[in-house]
C-alpha cells in the first residue's frame, strides 16, 4: 500500500510557483536573461528570462543597467529558487557579500520577506506615488534634514520599528537634487514645517516631491516664521556691560568705522548716574528717553509746529547702532581686510538685536487694553552705579477709574526691581490710594529684609518731608505674588482683529 504524507503548505506553494514559472527548471542549469528594471533602493532586479518576467531579490544593490544581458546559473530549487550571476562579472568596486562570494539572487515570491530598509529609514520601502508625513529639522544649501512622523503606514515601517510603530525614526538627510517642490509659489520651508514626502521616481538616488502638509495652517506658518526671524530677547544690561568693557578695544581698532565708534560712545554717555533717578525732573527725562514712547512721540511730533528732540531716545540710538553694525559686517560692504574685532562686532550685534527685541516686547505689553481696568507701562531704565552700568526695572500702573472718584485722586502702582551692590535683588511695590503711599518690599535674602526693616522709619520721614502721606509699610522674605502680573506674556504677537 502506497502512503502519501501531506506536504507543508509553504513548501507546496513554493513548488507550485516554481512549476508555474519554469516547468523545465533544473539544478546547475544556465539561463540567458535581460534586465528590465534595477530597483537598487529596494534590492530588486526585474529580468526577462525565457519569455517570462521575474523579479529577483538581491542581497545588496548591484551596479547593473536596464537592458543589460545576464547569464544566471540555477544553484537551488527549493524552497525558493536561487541563481548565481555568471556573466557579466561584477566590476571590481562592487561590494562583495559577507562570505566574499558572488551574490546569490532569489526569486521574489509572495512568501519572500519584504526588502529590508536601512536601519530606521523606511524611505526605501516606499512605492511609486506613496507619501509619508515628515517635519523639517534643518534646511541647508546642499540638502534638507527631515524627521519622519510616526506612526508611519504599515507598508513602509522599517524593520527596526516595533509593530505599533512607536519607535521614532532617526532624522534623515536628503540631497537637494532629490527634492522637487510641488508648488514653488508656496512659502519657503523652514525648520518646523510639516510636509508630505512623495516618491515620484525610484532608483539611485530616488526623487521625492515635497509639499506642505494640509495640517499646516497659516497661523503655524506665521509662528514658525517668527521663530526664525525674530531675535531672542535679552536685557539691555548685557549690551551696555559688554560695550563698556570693550569700548577701548573698539576705539583702538582702526578698521572699525568712526560712525560706529561715535554711536557706541553716544549710547554710553546717555546712561544717567544713579543720583539722577532721585530727582523728579531727571527721572521723568530718563523715562521719556527709554524708548518706550518713541513711536508715540514721533506721531505727536507730526502734529506740533516745534517737534521735540528725539535724538536722545534709547530705541532710536539702538536702531542706528544695529544698522551701522550690520553695515560694518556686511561681506560686500567694502574691499577691506577683516577687522581684528569682527567677533566682538558680531557679539555686539546679537546683543543689540536682543535688546531691541526686549524693548519692542515691553512696548507691546504697555499698549492699552480695552478690557483692562488699568493702563500699564513696562520699562527698564539703565543707570550708572559706581561708574558701571546697572538696570532699574519699572512697572507703572494707573487706575483708569481713579480720575472719577469723589476726591479727584489718581490711583497709581509702581513696581521696582533692583539689585544694589552687596545686597540681594529687591522687589518694591509702591501704591498710591486716596492720597496715601503704601510700600512693600520683598527679597529672597533674610539679611537684606532685615536691613530694609531697620530703615523703614527713615523712609517714612522722607515721605513726610516731600509732602506725602505714608501708609502701610513692610518688608518680607520671598518674591511678590505673580497671579495678576501685568507683564505676563501675551498669547500671540499678532491680533486678527486689527
């Protein structure tokens, strides 16, 4: 009696595939073939052999061109046919296999494993027309670095990712010659832009079409542009200290223009001494020239027959200084030898732009708000302390309803932040209500708080000598509460209702 054991399903499928393709296929047989398509990115070689078109899986990219003739020898039949490349021989610069022998080509069947992409890079698994989402990491002259969005479609998941697609793919850099702008009229791509990457041509190298992802709203594009265009804000004290320390070096450098030296000297000379802040007239002048009111003064000057002098305004001086620094550093400004102090000029330009950004943001904070009961001004006043630049931070609040009270009193709140020599930072809040001046101090240093408490009686007498009515006074350790801070950052720099 003849007994027939059942064949494994995968083995039976392989046998059926081989029988359907080549009923006469034999071991060690040599066959003539011609290359139809060489997909080096996918390690796939499509050939025409004995009137049939087959796709072969290669262990590595082979430097073979479409239309080239081959000779393949059958070296294995089951479970998947394998072929050895006889002719033409591979060039000398071709990469050998791990064993150093001629690579074997396997018949790509439905049961064959999918081509393995480079570690963490799913792009070789893309099919023509398929797109994947990505985010721009950086943009250079030679290419673009992208972070592929996760999770990716299952068909393009790299072999190193887990089944859930949770492992983030590493950034991928593509040459600019591999990228085609789908719509050149769209805004230029910047770091942070979300895009769709679509394979439009396979090969080595592949070509991709780049388009903005539909989810990228206009608000997101504006926010990304602001992040790239606006300088990082910084305190003007950084600029003034650096300028004061390096002024001698700037003056001694003969390659630096005289206009820039003159502007730097004007900025330093305009800093008032600490004693000027104790004089009402000098303090008012310092506040007026702080740069906070430049645009308002320009608008007012256009309506006056004798416009005020604005040359001493800090924002105006800062703008001139930045423009002159940019001119000095402009590569095509003049045919001159690079100044020895060029690194210093670049540092000053960065700090000046940061100071201007900080001043501009203070102006935005100081704009009147329709739904706020108070008008708030936020400003920083530089001054000289023992011949060195220092900074006084002021927040002035005016109660809009104060002018309507029965006594005709205006209600004011002034917040001051200062760091005196040999003392910790002091926060002071003076409030004027119903003619009384209430004063509160905060400091994180217990020693500083003790010294303030010891001098509160002296401050009370000074108020009385100036004709003011002193009210509540105290000093405590810590920081003032920020729940209702008038200088909280705005939600947006732009208003769609303008």
